[in-house]
C-alpha cells in the first residue's frame, strides 16, 4: 500500500470512529425512524381515511378556505374535467345543494371579474383540503391562536394596567 | 320412386367394391357435415343474426331507447 | 371432378345405407353440444381482460386509468372487468355487440387510435357513445351488480344517500348521469354535448 493510501485509511478510521462514538444508537434518535431501535422494525400508523360526514367545520379565521367535509378520493381535476365544479359550480349548485364557489373565485389577478371561475382558482385542492379521521393527539401540532383569543388577551392586559391620571 | 317403377334395365346391382366405396363416402360425408359444415353454418347464422341486430340498432338507437 | 361432386351429392341426398338413424341423430346432438360449448367458451374468452387489453390502444390508455379506480381494486375485492360494463349480458344484444366489434378490428388494422394523440382526439366521441348506450338502457350494466332495491342508504354517506333517494329512486336520473368518469378518466369535456 502506498503511503498516501495508508494515511487516507487512517484518517477515515479516526473520523468514523469519532462519529460512531459521538452518536450511538441509544443516545439521540433519528428524526425519521423515531425512537425505534436499529435492530427493531417501526410499526407505522394505519393509513387514515378522510372524514366523510358532510358537516361544515368552524373556520380558524374568516378568510380560511373551508376544509372539505367529504372524501375526494379519485376526484379528477385536470385540464379535461373538474370533479369539484361538477357539484359546486354556480350553475350546478341549485340541483346539487352543494355550496357554490364564492365570488372571490371569479376575479383574476388584475381584479377583473370573469364570467366563470378564474384559472388561478381552478385547482381547488391547492387551498381546500380534507381532514383525516384521526385522534387530535396524532395530528401535526401547531401554535395557531384564534384572533378572538388574541383580542381578549390584549383587552385583559389593557384592563390590568392601571389608568394613568 | 318405388322399386317396382325402376326398370330392371336401370337397376344396377351393387358390387362389394361399390358398397365399400359407398361406405367410405358416407363416412366422409358424415364427418364433413358434423365437424365442418354444421359448425360453420351455425357460426354464420349466429354472426348473421348479430349483424342484422347491429344494423337495426344503428337505425333504431341503442337497446332501451 | 364433376363426377366426384355428383357422387357425393347423391350420398348426401339419399338415405344412409350404413349409418343407423340413431347414430346420425345422436352424433348430431352431441356434436351440437360440443359446438355450442366451444362457441360459448370462445365468446367468453373475448370477454376477458387479457383479451381486451391485448391491444396497446386499450392497455396503455383506458386500462391504465382503470387501475386507479374503485372498480379495479377495493377493500372487498369485488371488481369489474371490461366486459362487465361494456358487453351486454342479454344474448341477442351480446351477439350484436360482438358483430359491432368488427369495427374495432378495423380500427386496430387501420390504426384509428393507435397513438396517444389520436386517442385523445377521438375520446369524446367514444365516451359519448358509451354514455348514450348506458343512458338508453337505464344503466343496465351498472345494475347487473349494483341493485338499487338492495342498497342500504343508511350505510352510504350523506351526499350519496340524498342523491340516490331522490333522483335515482324517482327515476329522473340513471347511474351514468352522475357517475361518468367512475371507471376511466373523463375526456376533454369542452365540446361535450348535453344529451
């Protein structure tokens, strides 16, 4: 073996050894694997299904695109057909009793009112999502706070501060 | 034609060779009819029937309309 | 040659000398049974998925789309093959459809939809023909499996139960009116005519 090769191997071994010592399988955990040991298999959760109860949900803020109250499995939205509009288009809503798409969906980006749904709003599932039928603890957590509670908190704080005379 | 009507001169007696030939011919005819002709005719009849119904449906529209 | 034909014609048109009446009748009967069985087997072979998807026009276009749908794979494994929806069960109409299939053989030979572009262009015409057929026979092929009177509406979602208990029950609509695109993707609907 040449001198260069021997030196390369030696350096690699040192680095590898250091890395192995620093992050053993029992210390820290791999964010992808979770807390499963290396010699064990993870038990992934069951594939959830979308909630299909057709009950409107409370919106977290006024302009939130409402979540979809039914399953949209296999719904075709492409240049050929839009399965959502088949029920939710203005012309169809009377027959289907589905919520017609709001007026905001008819303006293009320059503010012009169009006769039919604007191209930038055509792909409904860009903004509207279903909710999975799972326990709240399992869902992705967030720290979003409703504006009502923010207002209440600031009002309470204003009340607590004694008024300057 | 009754046997009595056929003149004695016209009646040709069958030789054993004739018989054997006749037997072979009959077998071949039976075979041809049973294995070839009848199936072919049946297929042609059914196909013809299907074809006629198809043409009718082109004019009268699909079934049920 | 003419002599040969004359002799065989005589054999054909005169009573049999060597074969009994019983033999002739029974052999004809058994031959008929064998033929009819063979005919039906061949007919059902042309109804299999392998036969239909033997043509690349079908295999690479509509069959690919079918594989993502509920009629191809679902939790119960009850599924539909091509002929369940596209070939009528009634014998007369089935024969008519099989003769109509000669048009498809012609199309295969002359390549009427042998590229993706040609297929997409012709798609709306093909789709509308099928929709018209199903509308005319009150979605008979759907009802071969989905019997309305056996539908438990309490087990369906709200939208489905509502739609089925109104339009379907009152017969103002038939299955295909709402369920277009259930098995294959919808074609370009820009030039679709409302029928």
